[in-house]
């Protein structure tokens, strides 16, 4: 415990009537260094206005932005074993879970909800990266399985928004087991003739990429998202070669045929609605002009 920071400074501030100023009022753009007021960033869906850089978007905000009027039914968080391996490194796994729950106000990394997008019912599943890097563990796997079951029961599509560092090492093989479990549910959804769309966000890596994140009927990605299995530094150290500029970004993967399109965050809800209505053979909204589709990010010139 830092005695001066945690005890002396608050006592002095209280005596002098000073107010503590939050440290995150201004956010720095990773590309340009521009400082953006946090309220302006939130209003612009966590996209830097000048540079267009897509910051990480909280899972709750993602669901509110996706569904019509921000209204949806939140799916319950399944109860699972909290620390099956009694794992401890520099800190107890149970303590890490408590810290993440306090920070994010979530039980685990997955948030799922049922609602409508331009009148079309769907189930959306979102990773919260601030919860232990959006890592895939037993609770996350169970929440994804329940979301697929709800989509099957409702006979509606499922849209996945991964943002993850991969499998959760504190749960070992039990974490890796969630990869085949979620893949089986995905196959059941496809056998039922229901669409499964993946919107890849920054970052999507590891075991998540190796399973349900790359098995969609359609793969959309946000601009500049890192999408890979192993990180660039690990690959370079293994093969002892320098990788191309922009390697593993969504634009690079689009250019090399790994994903279908790169779409700006503001246009994702309307694009999902249009694509899903085509896949389900539903009539398009009359107020959406076909000559004015959502803007896509331009594919790099060869």
C-alpha cells in the first residue's frame, strides 16, 4: 500500500476542499496522439473523430448500439466452477476474477442478448476485453453455448463479436475444451438453416480465432483490427524473419481472402440487418435505398 497516495493525499485534499479529477477524462489516439474528451469518444461509438481509429468498445455499449432503441433481453450468466484448478501465479485466480468483476461489473467476459435490429430478431454475443483480456474460459464457453441454444429455440440468427486474447490459461485444458463445445453448437445452428455472422474486433486472437471466430457464414471486421492465432512478435522470433507491414490487420486479411469485408463501426448494425434479411429471404426495409448501402472500407490497391 502506498501510504502517501492512498492516505495522506486524500486527507489533504479533503481539508483543502479539493476534488479528485479522474485520470481517464482524456483518451489519447494510438495513431496520431490526439487527445479526445471521453464523452466525445463515447458519443462517436469509441471511434476517434479525426483519425477514424477504432478503440475497444465496451460490451454493454456494443449491445445498446446494436439493438433497436437500445432495447434487448440480457441472457443470464450460467453458474460454473470458479477456480477448478486452484490456479495461482503472482496472484490467485479468484482474486483476478474479483478484480475483473469489480472493474467491468460483469460475471465473466461474455455478454449476450436477444433483440431486434431493424425489426429482425437475433441473438448477439459480445466479448468484454477488459475482463481478463476477453479470454475464453468455462464460464465464457457455457454462456456462448446457452446463447446458441437460445438462437435455436427462437429460430433466429446469431451474431458474434469476439475481442479476445484467446484461451484462459488459469483454466488450462478446461478452457481449451470450450473450443469444440462452441463449435458443436455452431454446427447445430447451421444444420437448422440459421445464419451465423462474425464481426471481428480488435483483437481477436488465439483459441477464439482457432474456433468459432473463423467459422461464420460471413466474416466482417472493423478497420485496423488485429486478427490472428499467434502474435506477430512470436512468429518473427520463431521463423526469424520480418513480417510484412500491416500483417494480421483486418485490411491485410481482406486483401488475402481471409475475411469478407471491412466495415466501419457506425455502419455495422444496418449492414447486419440487410445481409441477414437477404440470407433469410426476408423483405428489405423500404426506407433503405439500395443505391445507398453502408460504407465499406476500401480494399487496398494491389
